């Protein structure tokens, strides 16, 4: 009989997408610890990081104002890996640091967004 994943690449793609969905789900529920744990598990298993998972976990972590520094580190990791940063990630990170009264950092993130050719 046929398998739902005819090759290893399609299986990896499905696993990556499942992890990203989990990270986003927990981020929306403001459970950044669970989102981060899924991100770390994905990386430990050699499935990631991916552009989508990095963007998803950075957005999830910014849901809690106290985690803005971690989110900013993940944001920098996205860029250092050569991944493109999603428009919503820029905005989420900028909004999170603004909520922490770090306007200087928020303005820098928006400046970076402008340099990346995103329209605000």
C-alpha cells in the first residue's frame, strides 16, 4: 500500500509545518513557554530551525512584555541565518518592545523594517 509520505522530503515538510502550527497556536494563547519548547524540540530533532518557525516563535514570545529581550534575540537570529523576516514579525517585535517602554528599540526595529523594503 501507499504511504501518505512517499519520500523523506515530504515527511520533513509536513513535520515542519506541524511544528510551526503548534508554535503559532501556543503563541496566540499567550503560552510562550510552550511555543519556545516546541521550537527547541523541533531544532533538537534536526527538523529546524526554519524561516517560518523562527518568525512564529519570535512573534509568540513578544506576547509577554517581559520576554521582549528574548524575542529580540530570536529576531536577530532570523536575520543572521539569512532568513527573511515576515512583516508581521517586525510589527509584533516593535509593538512588544514599545509596550516595554523601549521606544528606542521599537524605532530601530521599524527602521530595519523600512530598510528591508516593507511598507508600514
